[in-house]
């Protein structure tokens, strides 16, 4: 299994943090930045950079634009998700248009995913 951290991607991740999409900015500044369980943005995980990552909940949140719904994008996403699952991470995908169309629902969905993951990890202890 590949190492979870890949130093060669760090400069690119920094660049992505500086140039977040409007949807990423809205989710970060409107919800995740002040969420009680810490999230990181543009986190390097192996050969990928996750949009948002919560280590405590073993959760990756990906915001997907239209390219993710074409055959090539779907296949790439499946490979990426499988790679991240090897580390025990759950990946949730949110369409970009939901950020502005249903922001409260997106926040509730992420909150539920975090709480469920924490509940599961606490029951294993």
C-alpha cells in the first residue's frame, strides 16, 4: 500500500488552497472552518488531494463539478474512492450545484456523516 502522505503533491495542494472554487470557499467559510470537529482543506492523501478531510471521523468530502459525471470522471472517481477506502476513509461526494441550491441540506448531510463515523469508531473502542 502506498504511503498516505506524498510530499511531491504538497506545493500543488497549497496552490489549490489559495485558489479554491467558489463552491469550496462557500462550504469552507460557511460551515467547515468552524465545525467542532477539525477539517482540513486540500489534504494530500497518497497520490490524491482531497477537497476536505476530517481525520478524526476518517471522512473525505469531495465537491464534484460536471466533469465528474462523464464516463472518464466517473472512472477516475471510483479509483480514487477505492484508494482512499484502503486507508479506512469514507468518501462522500457532493455535486457543486448543491452548495448553492441546498447549502443547509449539504451541511446537515456532512454533519450526519461525521457523527455516524464518530459513533462507529467509539463503538469499536
